[in-house]
């Protein structure tokens, strides 16, 4: 005897809202005691191989206003281009809640090496980025490339597939002083960052 299943309707999509920081960065949200530090706060657990760098930036909305409640995560290869890092002191993953006053995110990391693409061709050094914030229903994925890697960027198999070449600069981190790279993320508008459908 067959019975009719009662299916529940899909619940509506929700934005990240104010609780993303409580769940993902409780120390940042002033809920200390769960962890010594928030997960992903430190990508380096000791001396690391390669060039140590800092990545900073802001997330802008469509009107050009800096978001002060965004959270940014990054994934990257180590200095040798290994995704499953052979460096025991490097995690390859970081999470940063933006500063609630300035809106700045920050990662102290290493400059990644070249990672092979599906066909074995090397990809330019890059960092994968995921952004969530109030008003974003599904986290946004993008990539950060380094503007001082001209030769590698020109041969990169992902960058070469971008149809509108004039938008490639939205993926380039600009070298500042003291081994710091600036990468701003624009959610909409004239300087909208290229986002990837993942």
C-alpha cells in the first residue's frame, strides 16, 4: 500500500544578517570564550616558507559606500603552489570580519605559488575569495591576482577566458609599501568586481 508523502515547501532565502559574526567570528562579536581565537584569524602558525605578505581591502556596495558588516574568507596555495600545503605552519585558509568602523579586511599570509590548471598548465598566483554581508543572499566568489605578476597573468587560463578584458583589472591586487597588497571588492556599479559562478 503506497502512502502519499507530504513535502514541505522550500524556505525563503535569507541574507547573512547580523548573526554571521556571532556564528563565524564569535571573539570578534565580543562573545569570547568559545575559542582562543576565531577560526581563520591566523593563517601562519609559525615561521612559513615564501614571501610573507598582507592583503587589505574594503567591500563597497553599489553606491560606493564601504560595508562595515561584511565577512571575507580566502583560500590559497602555499608558496610552492601546493593547495594541500606541505608547510605545516601555513593553513591556506583565512577568515576576516571587516573592521566595524573602517570596513577594512586584513589577511597576513604568504604570496601563493602557481597552481596547475586541469590540463596541467600553471595558473598565475592567485587567492580565492568568498564574501558575505547583509543584503547578499548567496556568498559571492571571486579571485585576487597580483598586478606585479604580468607574465603569469597574461598566460593564466582563467583570465584568458574572460570576455570583457577591460574588467580584468577588477581582479588585480595593487602592491603597496611593506609587502602589502590592496584589493577592494565592488559588489555593483561601474567598478564591479568579476564574480565567478561556483
